[in-house]
C-alpha cells in the first residue's frame, strides 16, 4: 500500500467545500508525497514575500497590474516554462517551482494567481484543455471585485463563474495576453481543425479541479517513467477528491495489474464494471485484463 500519511492529510484538505480549500496548501500536500519533510508554512511564506514586493491595487487598470505582475515574476524573478524537461515531475510540485523558478502551465498559473490574489486582484485559474491559463476579471460590478476592493477575502471561482469580461493570460509564456482567436487556434492545434471553443473551456477552475489536474499530470509523468508505485499514489490522492470516479478505479486496477497484484486488480476491475456505463470504450480493455488474470491464476 502507498504511504497513507500524505494521502490522509490531503484528504482532510480536499474534503472541505471548494471555497474553504487553501489551494496552495493543498498543492503543497501533493508535494509532500515526494518531500515528506516539506515545511508548508515556509513555502506559503515564499508566496507572501513575492506578493509583498509588488505595488498593485484592484482599483488600478487591469492591464497595468498584469504588466507589473509579468515584469516582476518573469523578468525580475525569472519564472519560466520548463521547455527543456517538460515531463520532469518537479514541474508539478509547488515547492520546486518556487525554488527552481521553472514549471508547467498549471503550476506557473498557480504561482501567478496566488501572488495576484494576495494583492487582492481578481485573477483565477482557467482549465483550458491542453494548456492551463489564468484570467483577470475586469467587470466593474462583479461580486469578486467588490469584495476585493472592500479588502475582504478573495472571491471563489464559483462567484466569478458568470463573469464574461476577462483578460486571458498565459503564465507559461511570460504572461502573454490571449484573444479568443488565439484560444481557438491553440485548441485546434491540440485537437484538430473541428475543435470548437466552448464557454466552459474559459470558465474559472475550482480548487478541486485544479488539484485533480495536477495529480493527473503527475500520474502521466510517473507512468512514462514506469514508476508505478508513484502512479498508484497519485491515483489514491485523486480518489480523495472524487471517491466515486470509475476512471480512477479502473486506472488503479491497471496499475495493480502492472505490479502483478492481481487480486487487488480484480477487485478494482469488478468495481469499475459496476460503475461504468456499458458503452464506455474502456470496458473491453478491462474485460481482456480480467481474462488474462484468470488465466494466470488458474
């Protein structure tokens, strides 16, 4: 079994309602799977120090604030996308991103939004398919900006969900501002010329969806490294967010199968078949795996 300590701590953090989740703290709980002695308070203080060095105001022009954020984070502090080793798991650990100043879209967006929100700016993460983004909400009458201007707690993504006016930002590419046409072009480069830009692709992401995506990235990185125990750990943490996920149960069964833990694999495959719709294309693959296990166990 994977180490249950980090899983238990992570589960305690994500069992709260989204608006009560401290996203940076939960991201550091993921990092603790690799760095058991990680001092989360010290890492959160790093974010505080980054934000404290900026002179920003929610009442200032959004483009001015974005320019200041970009100059500070990407030019002065040297944060950048890790083009040389994109698949390095360290790119998904917030402490490593803060230390090395390198990351992937979702972790650089996490740093960007955490710093901005500490200066009471209405900047949130956006789970754009294939490439995580951020957006700066610009509607003057949104609940989020009213609360921020009143020096209250930052708004949750749910409170900004209906906001159409926003500036889209790509923290992986030094805070580049994107148009909707840019987003369509990126979408089609990833998914083909028939891909269409849907409103949900530009919606603010909830903390749980961001954490789930971070775990999925790590799961993929570890799988390509053939580090199946780590893949298993990421799946267990993902199940803490969504215990009823048939996909996670199936994937865990496949990892058990790869680790030759056949009884555990069979239990997960049977659970998956009870949860998944029969038209799920993965059902056939699971049934084939079950047949192989039965042949080996007979």
